[in-house]
């Protein structure tokens, strides 16, 4: 089973207590003086902007972790009894789904509207983008030239048979990638691409880090991961022998998703929740996120052409994406 991080930030001195616990759908509730956050960024539980907010405002934060899909199901199951005040995901499609299910409270906040570009927030103000991340091709710098594979379709070239590494098809990142392709290219074209990938007998791993390390070790040559996993490896070892390929630069551009957040409907701490969101979107907080986790800020460009995010399109095709991935054997 998946594991998640439970992090309690206590404002007086910001005492941090972290423990790994199994993901559950029922909780024991929260105290009246805590702001409860359901966060798919759980493995970044020690992120400094959260600690800074707690220190500056005297607000106690309780962060409960899980995957984007798990947290959506948890909120839906808990309904009006949820202790959550804020939902943070790493996947825009799950924000869309949470809105459609009536789980988020519209904010209509001019400050937030000014902080986040229109294409990276819900037009009704139910959610806002926090940070961007690219899911793109990774190559061995020792065995693969920079122009040998430049498109997502190219991962299906027979030259990569036995040389391709992928993360599990159950990953929210991969499900959202496939859902986005279905929305933009149609199911038939997406299926053809995935079947070509699977024909290359890819090695399947449980994390993006595993994919990168396997490429570095020489056991495969190309893969698909979020860009910041590689940035972390390079921060530890500048000679790490893997480089990104910004995919589809002659086409729509590289697939980009966003980590976003919104206020849970029915929260009795909506003002504190709004204040937290505003704080996390401040330029100073965005800078800390970018420096520490190597994501891209919601304000500011990237040094590559990015495929425009179609939040609703991907959201509508999440379930179909899972079914298709199962059909082609990406599990």
C-alpha cells in the first residue's frame, strides 16, 4: 500500500513532528485551532513556506499526505464531515474533478486572480495553480545523443526496445499525461502511441527517481519523468549522467502539469485557508519553492515551449486513461 507523510506544524516555534502512516479514508478529526491541509505534496512536508506561514501568523497547520487521487476519494467519502480546510494536489485534473464534485469553495479573490495567470487557475475561483512541473523525456548522456529522441511518440521507436524505462501506470503523473493526450489527440492516436511504448518492453519502476538512477546505472537509456527529479539528482551530483529532452518542441510543446490548491467547501476556517493560499503565492514563497524543489513558478516563463494545460479536458478523461493504460499493459 502507498504511504504518506503526516506533518504537524505547531506555530509556537514550529515544532515539526513527522511520522509515516498508512493512507486511511477515515480520520479522528482535528482540533479547533488547526488548519487542516490535505496535500499530495506530502513528500515535501518540510517545505519552508508552510513553516514560515505558521510562524508569522500563529496558525497551527496539520498536513495529511496522500496521492492526488487518494485525497480526492478521501474528501468525497468524508463529505461534510471532512476535517480538511485546504486541498493541495500535484495534478490539475484532480482539482477539476474536485470542483465538479462540489468539494471546493469558490474564492473570487482579486489578489489571487492577479497572482495566477488565467490559464493556470479556475475561472470560477475554486482552485489556483501553485507551481508548474514538466513531464518529459530523459536520456543517458553517455549513450544517447541530444537529438536521438525528441518526441513522446519517439519513445515507441524500435531502437529503444529493451532500453526504455517508465514509472508505473498507476502514477498520477502518468495518468494525467495520458488523459491529456486523449483530450488533445483522441483515444485511437493515444492508444497507438502507448502500444508502441509497450512493444519496447519497458522496465517499470515505482518512482521517477528509480527511472533516473536506472538510466544512470546503464540499465536503460531513455525514460519519462518529471523534470525536478533530475534537478535534485544534479544538485547532489553535477556529473549525474542523465539529461532532459524538452519533448515536442516542433509540435505542441512539452507536457506540463501543475501543483494547485483550493479551499475545501464547508471549511470553518476559510479566511485562514485563503490567507495560506495568498502567502504561498507571494513572489518570495514562489522563489523558495523554485529554489528548493526546482519547479517552475506560476508567474514567469519556461526556457522551452510548453504544451498548454487543458485542465477540463484531462479531468474528463482520467477514468478513460486508467482503462486504456490497463488495456495496453502499462501497470
